[in-house]
């Protein structure tokens, strides 16, 4: 039996089959990738499930089918389990949405390229939304940005799950470079200061939000 995450596979209920979750950065997939996922699901009698992290899981594979499925997909595994940066959820932003004020896909792409899969004390989820509507659900993400005409608003410390927390405003009126630079400082700080399996919001409760703000905004 594979360990969770080994070969990019996650054991399913019943402990007989696995799901694999290709990395669809920002929820964007090409028609060719979609066709390959569908072909693999057909070939191995598996299901396709859209996940909350804007990915598509191929569910119901036998252990001996996993290597071949990855080889035929030609995609990297998404960081779906473990202590790391999991996903960067992004709304369509100024590329497609008429309400957007900032380019959420461009900032999210940069964050995803730099940080996806980075090892951290616990899971870490990010969101980037192009306007105050926050369609990427910034309020329940460890770290996020949403756009205003005056610049990016930064939120921190949210999470879903059994002990949910709402994110708090950390900074505002940031341009793209300032936003990316702050993301780097926040992740470095979390990496250094969080306890193992402590979410960002719990760490902020322990060390104090104002104290954290002083450190990362200095
Ligand atoms: S957050 Fe704003 S820009 Fe993004 S999809 Fe929603 S309404 Fe559009």
C-alpha cells in the first residue's frame, strides 16, 4: 500500500484504490489536458472529480495503474496532501471578469510558480481575487490578495475545516511587486515561527496579530 502522497496518489475510502490530482495551476487546463484526463478515466474505469482547490482528481485507480496514468497525463502532481503550500486559488480577474480591478491570474501565477509545494510547518492555502467580491474565498485562506483600484488588499489567517477562522486585513494599497515581496516575507516568517501542524491563524492567535504585523511589515 502506498503512503499518502507517494507517487502523487491519495488512498481512497475502502483502502483499495487511489486518487491522483494533476497540478492545474490556478484552475486553468488546456483542452488537450482535459482530453488526456478523460481518456485515462475511460481507460482505467476511474471517475473525475472537480476539487475545491480548482483541480480535477482522477479517482478510483488501482496501485498498478498509477505510473502509467502519470506517464500518459504528462502533468506534474498537485500538492494535495502534506505540510506545504497546497494551492493558489484564483478568480478570472481582469483577464475575463468585467468587475475586476486587478490582474489576479498574473499575481496568482507568480505565487504558484514560486511557492507551490514549498515545505512548511503545516498546510498553507492562498487566494487571489480581482475585486472586493473575493470569489477565490480569501476570507478562509491562510493568505490572500484581493484587488481594489488603489492596489492589492492583503488578508491573512483564515482557514476552513473543523475549527474555521476568518482572515484579517494585513495591508492594503500594494502594487504587484510589493504584494509579491510581502508574500515572501509572510511565508518565510510562517516557516520559521509556526509550530508543526499549526495553521497560520492559530499561530497569529498565539503570537499576536499586531506583533506579527510589525515583523512582516517592517
Ligand atoms: S472576485 Fe471580482 S474579479 Fe474575481 S471573479 Fe469575482 S467578481 Fe470577478
